[in-house]
C-alpha cells in the first residue's frame, strides 16, 4: 500500500436530460484527473434525477454503452473510476437496481454493488413511499482493491445502517464510498453527522459524493460532498454548487488512529447477540449466518 491516495469527488446537479448529465460527468471526471486524482468518484443516480417514471427509460445494462464509455474514460485518464450509481436494468427482472460500477485504469469493470437498503416509509395514513416497489435490493456486501487499498461500497440510504459499515470494516475496508442524493431536509441535520460517525466508529476514510440543488419536478438535494479521515475530521467539503473537490489521503493515519483508540480491535463479539424482536431475523437481513463473528 502506498502512503497516500489522491481522491476526488465530482458533485453534480443532475436533471432529467440524460445526455447532458453524462456530458457534465465526463467533464467533471477530466477535471478531477487533471487535479491529480487516482480515484475519481461520482454521486448517486447521476445519469438521471427527475420524475420517477423516467427511471426505467434511463436505466442501463451492465455491460452496455454507458459502461463502455466510462471504461474508456478511465483507461484514457489512467484512473480508478467509481461511477457513483445509476439505474440498472437486468433481463427477467421487473424492478431496477441502484448500482455502483468501479473501473480500473485499464478500463475494465473491477466491482459492482447494488444498493441493499430500500427507503420504504409510512409517514401517516395518507402518505407513504415505497422505493422497493420499483427498485430491487442487492444481495452482496462488496469491497474492491484500489492500488492496494481495500475500499467498501455503499449507496445513500445505506449510510443509516451501521451494521453494513462495520461488516465492511471487518472485511478489511480502509476507505468506504457513499455516493448519495440526500434530500435537503434530512441532509441539513443528518448528512455530516452520519458520515463522520461511520468514519469514527469504523476507523476508515469516508468519501461521499453527492447531488446538490434543485432537480425536476421540484426535488432538492443537500450536496456538501465530503471527504472525512478516520479520526472524523472533514478534510474536504464541497460548496453548495456543482463542483469538484480533492484530497490526499494519508494512509499511515489509519494505523495511528487504530492504535490510539482501538475500538474495532476491542470488540467483544462473544458478548453480542441479536435481540429477539419478533420482527425480522437480523443476521439474515445482512446475509450473515447466525453465530458469525460480526
């Protein structure tokens, strides 16, 4: 593992014009590479952020024209490219997936991750939302090697589930990516707190590229893309506009933090048991067999 990894975040204000979004993303990737980034990251659903009925039309297959274009860009710029997330269409599946694809410097796909957690909520008798009605949850917890650094993959709502992040840490993640399109209301109160908490409790770098601003038909995203170190310090944060931010991650800091506060090493897994809530079998919900040391 090299001592440093230069990373960049492309913060976007995507809309319902897919071609324009792709053009903007490609320009942002080039700008990030010009800043010296070895790893460039994009936000959630960057190819299309508009009325829900347009998601299916914007969906892509893997592999397909979009992944070919992204792979070529990674190869041309000699970078690792984390393509945020976009809606994925798969033959024989009625619902879409919200999927991350990661490309190596040779342009080949080196990892894919489908968002596990679906935002299903009943606010009152008349107001409810079911992301799972049109988006299928993924099955797998995924890490990928980037220049010798183990990187964990998550997407947006996953940020609220610390179990996933702890499992990624136990699988060796030193850096976790969290592309998002957090709403303005939740972002103001929860975004920074959750990102810094996930970094501190798991002693990892957090890189969180986000959507920002107003999107059709009147949605607002919080933005404030962030890069956070394993002590929980914000080392870079985006302004309230589409932009690119970059930071050099000092990988030696991981060992220092883990020695100073060895909370992951001091875990007591033999004392932990999933409570019998009568609601769900918690280990199965994260694909962890009963009795596994998580």
